[in-house]
């Protein structure tokens, strides 16, 4: 799993500035929000900025046939998510995205009935390779009690997770089930992006302050120095294991993740042993507290 950032978090920033800010927070890329029909200009800007675009987002289809979004998805080789309610003729859209070499993801919430209905629509539409699901997580507005059932039903088609909150809103999510869900995602083998996006427009000033801060909070897995280092002492305790598993999932073969904690990291080893294939990692404790612990995890083989 890799944590990424939606451009909705700072709509006034240029793509290169936002990508730099994302790197400064340890985030692995950007979700590009598409609001206009001039997709050729968007593609040109993304390339000129050198931004790491991992996904597209459109709250509505830009035209009746979705041609523009399909073209942009294929041109940038990234999936495009659209709310399920905004999708009309799915078989026709599937053909459009398949012809363009793009991928269309239906945005669904943490509602098992909605997910089952979306999966049925995907089956009836055919063209499975170009279709999938984007899970819209809203911890502040919905219960995550059914998240395990949703993940079990959707995991074969799940290509993207969009977390409405996180980042500067992380503390408000404490106790809402986000941390355990991240662990479930890691154990299930989900390897896609988790896109952080503001839960509501009123939160934008906090996101701007958070992105401009020079203080790293260990929320991601990529750091400005290029080193694989993670300090989780400022991460909410219930979210630490998920953060570590996500960072490990982003490691290339042969790389080592250096982790700083304020507790014994032995539980992390058991979580890795449970979630990763045998022989894919090496784990070492470095030092033994009493206030600061360190550990190193090396990816020895691809999962």
C-alpha cells in the first residue's frame, strides 16, 4: 500500500508545488482531480510538472460518453474514479475506456449492499480488465463496522482506496476503525494507493498548513532524502502498525526500512510474518529502549 494525496487538498497549488509538498510528507504520488473538459491541457501540465500522478478523479463524467476522461486515463496510464451515481451506461463506458487503454473505477462507500450492486454491474458490463472499484472511506460520516465484509466482497476488484480525512484530520479518526482497516487491507494483499483527501471544504486551511509544515509526521513511506526511514512516534498508536505495513509494501527489493518507535517493535515482526510470504523480509531490532526503539526491515524478495 502507498499513501498518496489528492490535488483537492490544495487546489490553488501548481502540480509541481503540490508534488513537492507531498514528498515532504512522505506521500507517494498525487490523485489529479479533473474538473474541466480540456484533458489535453491537463495531460500536458502533468508531464511538464513531472508530477507523480497515480490516479484521476472526476465527480462527474466530462461528457456524455466519458471520452475525455477515458483518453486522459489511457494517456497517463492511471485509473480514473467516478462516483457510482454519476455513471450511466456502464457497458458503453467500459468499451470507451478499453479502446483508450484506460481504467474506470466506480466509487462506492462502506455499504455492503452498494458494493454488491456495483460488483453485479461490473460483471454485466464485461471488459473486466478496464473496470474496478474505488472505495470511498468517510470515517467521520459513516460507520466502518461493516468494512471487513465490504473488503471481503470487493477485494478482487478493488483498485483504489480514497480516505476522506487523514493527514491533518488523522487525530479526529482515532477510534473510528481506520487503523484496523489498514491492517486488514495489508493482510488481504491490497497493493494499490490510499489517497488522502479532505473530508470537507472547511478543512482546506488545515491541509494547507499541514502540507507547508517542515515537520515530518511519518504518515507516508517516501521521504525527501530518498532514504526509507519512518518515525511513527507521532502517529496515533492504533494507526502505527498499518503505517509500517504500508511503508514496507512500498519498498523495492533489497531496500531497508529504518523505523523509530517508542515501544518494543516485536509485535510488528509478528504482523509482517502473518501478512507477508515466507522469505520476503528480514527483521532486526536495533537497540532496546527504554524510551526509543529502532528496527530495520529489509525486503529480500517480491511478494
